[in-house]
């Protein structure tokens, strides 16, 4: 069963007030796109937005996207290193994430 992805709603002042429709639509498109990406892809995409010359800070991007500032900085560091050492086809490093349920049970 495939569920509809959750799309983050921007919490910036512009979107909350609805003053600038163009900016609100841009933030909605960013969050729609992010809803279709996996965890590292979201981190890398927002990192590229952070490095753009339009002046959007990591703090502002965190408010727009719902990602933590440290996550954005982590993505920037990964991109700076050319994504070296990151496994292809995996979201996390080998051994990362939760242990499987049967591994938690001790004999």
C-alpha cells in the first residue's frame, strides 16, 4: 500500500500572512519536491539552495522546509566532499539506522 507523502507547510512569516503569493507558491513547490525525495536527497537539495546566491540563510531554509539547520549543514559538508564515501543505493551508512527486531532479542 502506497501512502501519499506528507508535504511540509512552510512556517515563514510571508507564507503565514499570505502577503506575497509568488514566494508562497515557490515555498510550496520546494516542499512538494522534497516530499518525493529520500532523506539524503532532501538534505543535498536544501544544501544547494543554501549555497545559492539569493541570500536565503540556513535558518530561513529550516523554517521553509522543516529540516534542521544541522541537517542542512551536514548536507553542505557532504556536497563539499563530493559525496565521497557515501554508499550508492543506500540512504544510510552500512550499520546505520535501527537494528532489526530479531537482532534486538538476545538468546
